[in-house]
């Protein structure tokens, strides 16, 4: 059970870092083509959905077994 909690924590931290990189990329190249902006936006939406799903899976872990 501890491995699942550690794995979800690593996934969440990695996704937050990836979203930060995407935001930095979008700010740096906002003067470029609109296609790049829509690609960054699509990746951001996909990563956000994955982050929400992994958060739901994380909260379904029985915390009583972890705390006891």
C-alpha cells in the first residue's frame, strides 16, 4: 500500500512540473503560430485530466491501512 501512495505522489509531482514547463513554453513562444498554442493547450488539457484521475485514484487508497 505504501508503494501505491509513493507512486501517486511521484506522478502528481511530475505532472505539476510538466504543466509548469508547458506554461513556460507557451509564454516563450506566444508570438509563434497559433498551431503551437493549440498544441500546448491540448497537452495541458490532457495532463490536467490525467492529474484529476490520478488524484481520484490516490484518494481511493484506504488511508486507515496506511496510518495504522
